[in-house]
C-alpha cells in the first residue's frame, strides 16, 4: 500500500466541503485524515475516484462519521494517495449529496460544531471594569466592495472560525455578506473587540506588507458569511505608488488602531492604570483647526 501525501492544509482556510469538492473534481483515490486540537479522535475518510466510500471518527463509522467531521471548524487535514483494496464500501451517497446534506445539517444545528475551544460568538460580551457590557448591537459597515482586487470568494457557515488567534497568515479579506465577531483572549476570558459587517476588512495593512504575521485575534462568523480574498500583490503595487508621507499616515493609523485594542484589553483585565493628565491644557489653536499635523518631537495624548 502506498502512502503518498499529495496535499494538506487547514480547515480555517479551506472548509471540509471545499476539500470534498476538490477531491471529487479530481477523481482522487486515497485517504483523507483530519486532526483537531479540540477532538480526542482523528477523522479518516476513504475515497475512490472522488467518492467517499467509508469513514471513521472515534466510535462513528460511515456517513455518521462524515457528517460529524463537517462540524469541525478548526483543524488540519492531509490527503494521501493509496490503494484502498479491501476497504469496506459502506457509503452509497454521492459526494455532492453528502456535502449538501451535511451543510444543511450544520445550518439546522443537527451537527455539533467543534473548534475554537472556549471562544464562541456568544462570549466576550463583558468588557471593562465593573462588568459593563460592550455595546455591539450594530455591526460596523464599510464601503462597497471593489471587485477589481478580488481573487476568489469564500463562504463560511455560522459559528465557523475564519482566523485563529496565534496562527500566522498574510491573507486579507473584505466582507461581502454577513457579520463576524473579532474576539481576543485575555487572562480574564474572551473579549469582543468589534462586530464587522459588509464592506469591512479582516486583516490590516500588515497583511501584505510584512508577509505571514501572527494573527492578533480570532474571527468567528456570526451567520453565513461570504468573504472576498483580496489580491495582496495588486494592493502592494498600489501601496508602492503612494507618496512616502501618505504611507506614513497609513502605518500611523494602523499602529494607533493596534494601541486602541491593546488599551481596551488592558482595561478589561484591570491592568490599565494610567490617569488622565490634569495639569495639561490642550492648545485652543487646534480646536477648530482643519490642518493635518505630524508629531516630530515629544508625545501627545488623545483623550475621549
């Protein structure tokens, strides 16, 4: 029996439905193995000519095992080409029938979602000292999607983990439909930093400037979400054509955004102890000024 792994990946970036369709479209024969830190059991699905013929996960077998695996929102997979002579053929449904049935069961709550540990869309509502709840009733909306920069469209089911905090990646998306939650783990539990809707970006300018950087938060789909994966090379080329001053403005805004999140997290865990300056006066000349300034020396505090 041969055991040649021909491709592998993460369920965060390619869902099991996509993997099944990839194997089916290429008439693959071999074994798909799935693993997740959130499951004690690994999943195994055998394919002949692109059709699943048997599967195992813990005590589950056949279709029951396949359907359970469609609930995995976080994990890894690898497919090895192999001779499956002697493997029992117990699954009679076609690949497409299985995918459609599984996605329907996920939407209806018939399949338990596995992934992301304690971080769920319902968590992270408590924010700030004293137990004050964050007001995220309305998601932030962005401008219309500019499809000139879209490479492919990706779909995620409600509850799916799109980005996992601590993982590395250089992908930048824009939300075409649906709502996501940005969740950050802290020593005192998860905190929701934002709810993002249509037109908002997942990822920052760092995504195409610094390569595969570490993701600083988890992104979870609140409902069925359609994302547009952006062409990082095209964005980088356009960024390169900007003036050096405007590049500095964009990087400055990105750094300020990151610091706002850090301060919010510190306040949530009770570590933000800085007091507002009482003996400093904001110059009145800036009150109604529409000019744009850059700090060349010293520091300034923006207080709200």
